[in-house]
């Protein structure tokens, strides 16, 4: 059997772009791609076997993706996948990810994100698969003690949402796993703020309901799905009073995952490594609006409203470890992020349902 | 149906003493007692339906205990219990608890202690049961920043074992649960070092394998099951160089749980409350040895060996909140703890298998 990469949550936003990048690049052609996704955050047309993003990726690349509509908490389902493919490593995206919703539904978040992850790890161990790339978040740092945030910054302090805690807890579990058995090789990628879309405009971010994140909110205003953008607070101690974040192009992010997998080939590598993925530069909400207006040629009406509970003023990454360890660096600019988001949104005003 | 208290892990050490206390005291006679235990840390004789500690409690009290040999991760099993009884509140002891073992088997610990607890909470919510007493530990404080430890001391920092982290994670999950829904009433009892046994000498601590904790180690040496006690380090900055802990009689601890349940009757109570259960006084290993020698009339040979990784020099509780909130205070002395441990150990040299 050919070696395979298992991508959990591979039909979601970052997951699908990573699958696309894996299939686009000829140096990964040795691998089969196996996706498991319970379709919580991915659209599938009636009567179709595969979710829409994966269908489009297959069309664009001419390659096949093995797809399983299974929840990672389903032990038997995972056994079926691991016994049907020669899985060499796992990229684990599958998780619930809406910060606000997690406050309303903590049990659902902990069960999906913690129990699900532990069940996946048990299956990996059972089938002798010890190589893992984990989808973590800068949320684990809580309120920054200093900027830029490097990987030595304390984690887990003052976390305000079950979502953020679930990412932190998973990192702690993975550290313990690596301490218990040196066979584990785990890279936890701490994403800053993923935005943008594949340059084809055929796959992109497709949030259900009102977007929680700035970029899809802006682009849905630009395309006319929403009337105006809400800007949560303009009295932060930042360049223009609005929140500053380290936005990173999802294609750069996807390439970070591919680089992480290459690291597994180095036999001296083992244990748990947390690595920031960002550009290292922060932009404010108003700067984003302005860049998006330039890219789209559309005016983005916005209204300043109260700060959201739990939001911080600014964060951006120290990205030197990603360069040193993975040989990776973000190459796409804010203008690229806006252009590609707009291309996706314009071509797919209602997301994958378009 | 009569109201019932569900005790998870009710056949274990602290669980069985709490069940005994609930059944002994006439003011709890309105309640049926339902125990769920997967028998990981409880002995059941061949051919018997109920584990030995529960059988003995039934003999001593003349009362019936409903027993289910079910793992709390078994959703259907929990549904069966909740639909068969009129459960009013839950005392949740069920967990894996060996610090050293947890370092070897982190996944097993996280699955049992986190996934198990979340599955229990889902069942409680499903059946409209929102009152919970949780079995927590002073381990959540990590290395003390100051002594005595009060409940405002930071938790979760520098925890060295998956066991300790699992207790901390569960506390965070319960806080989030209470924030998400004001119906929840949760008291998390942070035990210091439970020792001793019921005064009858018929139930007590019965560790499988080499004891991890000091008191059962001492008593097994006293009864001749072990040759000598290992004392891990005598160069700590304490009264005699050996580790200092806040030992608390398991009967005092059990009474703390009963007091917590009484608090649920106060309608103004809601949310998450963490409460220390200790005596407020620390004793060193050498002080414990000496007290046990006095109680048992036996010489306890011991050998000083290297410190254990992760052990701290000293801890003891500020117990004022327990008194204020629960009207509870430990009443039993170190001599009581040693006397009752010895009575149990002498009458049951091989524990419940005797």
C-alpha cells in the first residue's frame, strides 16, 4: 500500500487548503491523502459522497482523495480507516472552533476537542502511527505579557474560552504523551489569524452563520451578504484604537504543514515542538478594511461598537522558530490576503452553496 | 421514587467511606444510595455482585446500596442508571489516581478522568441533574507560592503529572459549565492527603501493588507485608528535612462531602465553588512514622532514598473557607488517623482480599 497522510477535519477551512497544497506539490505525490471529517463545518451537496471543497480539489488537481464521513470520537470508525490505509502521519485539524459558541456549549467543545483528540491518539498508537501535526492556536498564550509572542511565552494563563482552553489542554496532553513514549513526534502549529483563500478562488473560508472572524465578515459585507461591518472597540492602545492581529494567508499556513511533515523524515527529530505560524506583523481592523477596499474596489461600511469580552488589544508572532525549525516563512502580503479572499467571495457569494 | 445520591467511584477508598457516612447518618435516610464503579480500584470476590467494601457497608448499616458495574464513559450505561433512579445529586469520585502511573499512561488518565467526567456531565444535563460534588485535589495548586494554601492560590501552574493536570482540567471544565448555565451547582473539594479508615476497621485504603502514598506504605510495613519504608528525600527545607503534608482523616473527608450536599438545599447557592479539605496542619514523614509506631506498637524500619521527581517540600491547607461555606472542620487527630489505619490494616493484612 502507498504511504498515506491522514488529515482530520480535512474538509474545513485550513484543512482543505492543506489538502490542496499536499496534492498540488509534486514532491508529495508519493502520498495518498485520506480525509476524515464529520461535516460539522463543511458543506456537502445532497446525494454527494464527498464534501464540496474536496470535490473541487479533486477537479483542480485531477487526484483522488479518500474521504470518510466519520467523527473522530468514533473508535471503530477510526480503526476502519487506520486498517484500510498505510497511514504514515496525521495532520489533526478536526475540532470545534468558534470562541463565542464554546462559551455557550463547553461540554460539546471539550468532548469534540479533548475526547476526540485522545481517541485519535489511541487509534494512532494502536496502529503504530506516532507522527502528528496538530492544529493549535495563538489563543493558548492568553493575554500577551510581551510582544511579539514567542513559543517560550507562558501558555494556559487567563484563558477565557473553552475553545482556547481545549487547545491548551491538548498541547499539555501531547507533551505528556511525548514524555511517556519517545516514539511520538509531534509538531503543534500555533496559528495566528488565518485568512485568504486558494488563488484559484474555488476554495476558501465558508463560515456558517454570522462570521466570528474579521476577514469573512468584511468580505461578506463587500459581496452584499451583510449590510455593515461591526468593529468591536476603537479605544485599544493600538495604532488607531482598533484591535491588531497577525493575519496569515491560509496558503502560507498550508505550506507550514507540508514543511512540518518533511521534518518527520529527519530521524533525529522527536518529542513535542510548538511552533508559531504568523507573518510577524500585526495589522489593525481599520488597516484591514482599507486594504480590502483597495483589493475589491468596494466601500466597506462599518460601525464602531463595544469591545467584545475576552478580546485583547494586539498580538503578533515571533516567527523565527518556524524559520529555524521548519525552514518556513510566510511570503504572502496583506494585499495578497485581501485579493484572494475577494476572488473567492466574489465567485462564491454564498460560499460552497453557491 | 425516593430521591437518590449517585456516587461514582463509590467502591474506592474515599468513595466507600463517603457512602458509609451517608448511610450511617440518620439525617440522610431519605436518600437511596446508587454507586457506579468500574472496579479498577475496588475488589470484588468471585461470584459476588457487589464489591467487597459495599458488601461490608451493607452488613454494618443494614441498608441496601444500588450498585452498577459500569464505566462512566459508557453513555448508555449512565442513561440506564439515571432513568432507573430519582437522582438528585452526584458525588463524583470515579477517576484514575496514581500520580506515577499517570506519567506512564497519560492517554488512559485523560480518557478516564476528562472524557469520563464530560460523559457524566452530559448524562446529568440530559436528566436535569445539576448538583455535583467533585473529588479534586490540592495537586491543582502545583508548587505552593505561599503556605498555607488558600483557594485563591493560582491553579494549573507547573503541574508535573497527567493526574494533577486532569484534576485541574476538570475544574476548568466545571467553571465553564457553570458560566454556561446557572442551573449548575458544583462544589469541588480539594483534598489534601486522605489517610485513615472507618473506626470499625472493616473498610479502609486498599491500594493494588506497591502503595504510592505514605500511610498505606507505613501500615503495610507495620503488618509485615513490606520489609521497610522508603523515605524519599531528607534534605527538604522542613522541620526534619522530610516532606510535610496535610494529612486528613478519611472520615473527616467523608463528612465534608455530606456537608457539601447539605449546601445544595440552600436555594441561593449556585455556580462553581472550590473548597480545601485538610486539617490546616502539616506533618513530616518522620513525624508520621513516629505517630504510627506509637499507635501500632510496631517499629517501622525505614531507609532514606533520593527525592521523587515532582515532589514538593511542604503543603498544608488554609481551611477557613470549608468552615465558612460548609460549616465543616476536621476533628480527628494524627493519632486517630494512625490508630484507625492500624485497626484496618491489622484486621485486613491483605486488604479486602483478607
